[in-house]
C-alpha cells in the first residue's frame, strides 16, 4: 500500500502537478504498471532511498526542472513509451541519480536545457530500445551517462548543442546498435569524455548520416581509449550516407583507438581519422 501526494509545479506554463511518493510499505522500491500519464497530469517523482519501476506505461507531455517524466534514484523502465516530456535543466525523459535500466521502450521528442535529452543517469543500461528526436542544450541528446551499456538499440535524429548528439559517456560499451542522423558540435553519434581514463568499446554497430560541427561525425574520442570492432560507417552502409565533420568524417583521434573488421578499413587504423 502506497500513499502519494500531488505537488504543484511552479515552473510549468499551465497548472500542473508532480506525483510524489510519501510512504510505501516497501520503502526501498515501488512499481507502476499499465499507467497512462498525459499532459496536465503528473510526472513521477520518488524521494531519495527509493527506486521506481515503470512497466507497460505511457508518459507524455510532462515538464519539470529535473526529470521531465521520471525523477528518482534508480529507475527501471520496460515495455513503455515516453514522449515529448521536458526538463528545463537535466533529464528530459528520465533523471536517475544513480542507475537507469531501460528495455524494450521508446523515448522520443524529449528536451533538456543542459544534460540528457532522453536519459540522464550516473549508470545506464539500455537494451532493445529506440531513442528518437531527443535534444539537450549542452551534452547527451539521447543519453548522458557516466557509465553506459547500450545494446540492440536505435538512436536517430537526436541532437546536442555541444557534445554527443546520440550519447555522451565516460565509460561506454555499445553493441549491435544503430546511430543515424544524430548531431552535435563534437561527436554527432557518440562523444566520449575527454579525460584520459575514459574507455569505450563499440562493436557490431552501424553509423550513418551523423554530423558534427567540429569533429567526429560518428564518434569523437579526444582523450580516452577506444576499441572498435566490426562496425559500419559512412557510404559503405546500404542506403546510408557518410558521417560528416570538418575533422574526420567518421571517427577522430584514431591514435587512441584499436580496431578490426570495421568498414571502411581506415577505421581500423591507429592514427589519424577515418
């Protein structure tokens, strides 16, 4: 049994509320399923010390400063659709202070004023999901996560003004995923943090039509180490277009990378860009 309260949102352009958990018989976790939150209805907020599970639900058109649809410590979202939610600061769709698990879900049309248009989390695991047309004012149009594991997912038409149109991360493992039409100034598809301890492993993924205003149309990795294996870039992709940036049309700073089985083969090099 849980007790909720409706709190007014002062920053909303219309009378609006946020759903806040006050008490639950299980203090560490609560779940919502088969829910449908629409504009003028509350996004979901849980206080510190709780986690949130959202299943088979729709959250659309909500707004907050942090976490347009979901604001919590640990979020697990599955078989759900989140669309057109916004945050004036961080986490247009999801703000998870610690961990976000997202599977078999769609996040589209979100916006964040600073970080994480679709998802913001310290650690994020995203699988079998779609992130489309999310945007961030600074970094991580689709996802902003210090540690990220992404698999079997599609990121398209996401954008960030500065870093990482699709993804911004420090420690990233990406597999069996597609990146198309994402854009940022650095790293249209993926931007890896500039610090020297940053690490990325990217495999069996496809990059096409991603753009960067300065460097790394598909991937920008200025400071860390990266392993690229069996990825497809640019015009070699059927019906795809090149990933474009003034410095390196696909991947920059290959001197920090090791690669094999990539197409074009120049992305296997350990120098220059491809």
